[in-house]
């Protein structure tokens, strides 16, 4: 939960809100198959992942009302340019979070934990 104070009063943003906001932004990026829960990468990499689905345990948000840090664990399509996908995710997550909440995103770390062949 992120809390901060403005001239209008206290604002509290739930972790569930960030999970949905960031999960939708990440899975809409080209080349991303889905989110992977941290700690279960090797198991999850063996299972088919449906596109547009995200696992909330693959998203970690920390920080406060001044700056946020985001860690993402994802599965990408095999053969895709990892650097291009990562840059796209960082740019999209930064834009979406800053636009929706007004909170600066300090860092977005993208962990590619699995690859999946195209279906």
C-alpha cells in the first residue's frame, strides 16, 4: 500500500490497484506471453501461459508517494529481441503508472524468467 499526503488530504493506493494497472500494461506489450510468479520460474516455464493473463505474485511494487520501484517477472515468446521487449515494458509501465497516479517511477526491473514457443 502506498500512502502520501497532498494539499487535498491523504491518498492511499492499494497494491491490488498497482498489480492490475501494471499487469495489464506489461501483458499488452508485444512479445510478452505472461507474468511468472517469483520463485516458481522453472515450474511455470514448463506450463503453457495464456496471453493477457498476469500473476500478481510476478509484480513487486515498493516505495512511497515520491518514487516507486517496480520488479517484474515475465515470460516472453522464443526468438524475440529481449532488449527491445525490456525497453518497451519499462517505457510503458513508467508512462502508465505516472499518468494514472502522478507518482514518479524511479526504477523498473524486468526479469525474464521463461520463454515459450509461439502457439
